[in-house]
């Protein structure tokens, strides 16, 4: 991260400086928050050092999710399979999709699902939470994605879940001339791009709590607007481009130069000049610190709404070790 920040910022003005969040002379608890010396130290830090400094501040959550994918045997035989390693389009528009269940520790009852779409070429993400995985709600999220994503969605790749492989969704895709593929069962590496986003986007920002009310869904969708802006416009990522060898001759992954999804989209030259200017202007208007504060506020609201409820469900899932005193104790009769 340090090297990424160094390449992107160098001697230029960072978004935090541009919005007045960092400036020389600010003093907190008797210490200058941002000075030329501090800036140079930040630029010199490696990703490992940054992670080590931030480790105490990162929240840890012991509650884990539950897999909810249910296969759809009726239609999947008619959908083409896409495997890990298959070539993909060299242009934006090919999206991998998946749903994340906000069920907490139990699958009982109705709970929210988050539809997560990721463009393989650019890394552009779209996220939307819906009431459940009924095809009407999933279809509404897909329709919203095609309207909100600033470039054409030409291909969708899903797992074998029945929320995607159903007649309503397939007919909608066919009407819009969107090519439809699916991964192999139990082969998560076929959808490595979106599976990674399920973790460090959906789970990182919304935790593993149970969300099953309208109020919680409203907060989640407000949260996704902010996180999508953060990831699409402000967060550089690197993509694997092949394999090489290190000094000892061991096979290693090679990556390209880190860039934001917007940078990759602009480099693809698929947008009109007017649209490019609009997206750049919108990026320049984003204040990273303000987004971080708003995200933290929404996450705190989620904690108030769902943390205690989820923890109680988690405790109830463990069988008690105490004896059932209501059954009484049998005593052998004296002979």
C-alpha cells in the first residue's frame, strides 16, 4: 500500500490534502498530525508495516457466515460453463456475480442478501442488498446494476444458485442480449474475482451479523453507495498478468501497475469524452476522509441494530452442558 500511495501521490496533491483533511500545523494531543516529516515516513512505509500499525485498530469478529447456495438442476445444463483460466474479454463489461447471505449463525427465517457484481477487466463493483433471494428481488438488483454501472454490461457469470439460474433472470438477460455463463459446482476458483470481493467488500464492511429488517436493509444500501465510490474511484488495485521466477528460480505471480477501477475504465477507451469528464469530475469531488466518517457512522448503526440480536442467536445455537433439572432424578428403590 505504501508503494501504491507513493506512485499515485509522489509530489502531487492527494485527495485528503485537496479537501483540507491534511495540512501542516494541525496539532492533536500535543503532536503535529501531518508535517513534511510525517509525509515522508508514510511514503517510505511498506504494506507490511502499514498492516502492522493498523492491526490493533482492526475490528475482529468471531461470528462467521453460513453457505446458502442451493443448486438449480433444471436450467444449469443449458448454461455454458466458464472455468478458472478461461480467457475473458479484454474490454470492460464482463461481470462475475454472487450473493452474500446476512443470516448470522442460523438459516432459519427470512434474512437479507447482498448481490455483488464485479467487472473482471476493470474491478468495478456494484453492490445492492435485497430482502431475500427470490428472483423478483435478485432481478431488481440486476436491473439497477445495468442502470448504475457507467458502461455496458455485456456478460454475466454466476454460480449454480437457483437465485440466478431461473427462467425470469435468464429471460431478462436474453432480452438485453447479455451473455450468460456459470461456474462449475464446488469450484470457487472459477469465480475468484467476485469471491474475493465477497470477503473484503461485503463481509469487511457489513460484518457477519444477521440483517432481517427493512431498517437494516436501508442502512446497508446507504453503506454500499459509499463503499462502491471508495473502491471504484479511490482505491488502486493490482491484477495478476502472468508468472515469472524469483532470484532462486521459484515460480512467482507477476502483477501490473496498481490502478483504480476508474483508471482502468478510462484506459479502455470505451466511454464518450463527455462521460469521461463527468466521471473524473465526480472522482475529484470525493473526500476520502468524509467517506470514511460516513461509513463508520453507518457501521455503528448496524452494530446498534444487529449486534446483540446476532450474538443471542449465536449463543442459542450451542447446546447447554447443564442437566435438565425438570426431569427429576431417579433413585433406585431399596430392596
